[in-house]
C-alpha cells in the first residue's frame, strides 16, 4: 500500500508542475497514469508534454499501445499497469485504487474553490480509509509539507 500526496498548486500552474513529478516518477522506475475528468485538459497536457523542455514519452488512452506506455494520459482507468496515479482536474480516485498503487498524487489548483473542496474530500476519504497521506503547498517557489497522516492499517 502506497501513499497519497496532495499538491496544492498556487504559484506554478499544472503544466509546469506535472512534468517535474513525471520525471521523478520515471526515475523511480514507475509507470504513471495521469487521469483527468476533462478531455480538453488531457489534450492540453498531451501538447505540453510533447513540447516541453524535456522529452516525456507518453500516450493518450485509446491507442493501440496503451499498455506499453510509461506515461498514459486518460479520463478513466489506465491500461498501462501504472504504479503511480496522478489525478488532475478534479479526477475521481477510489480508495481501492490508492491502496493498490505505489503512489497517488492529487494535483489541484489552489485558486479554484471547487478543486480545493474536491481535494479536501479526497483527503478525508483517503485518510479515513487508513491510507498514509501528505499535503504539500507551493509557497515561495518551494514545496512545503503542511500536513501528514500516517497509515492506520
């Protein structure tokens, strides 16, 4: 059972934060699923990851080679046997998924009250299910850990 990390984005946008987290995940040897509830956001992230500073091999779900992708952008379940699930755009994550993953990352826009409420609900749900969780806030260009809950299982 892994841990759930919450990333409160306040100074850097998702498009600047996600590539860094993806690079760290790949360096750890993980396959990653990036899930959004918004198809337009998946398309925007697809463009960002191809055109960014570093090459991040990835695919968008629905292709012939989904299971081979190191990073798979999706709006649903991932077919790439991901070790790490990154939820963006208020994507839904179940506690069962979080228990099976090495890591779940919830990235949310701190300027969006609905995104903040969604993240708070996930925090309560995940910690209530006994999962370890950490809450990180982007402050002054650095990540600061603001809260932590130990696993209770």
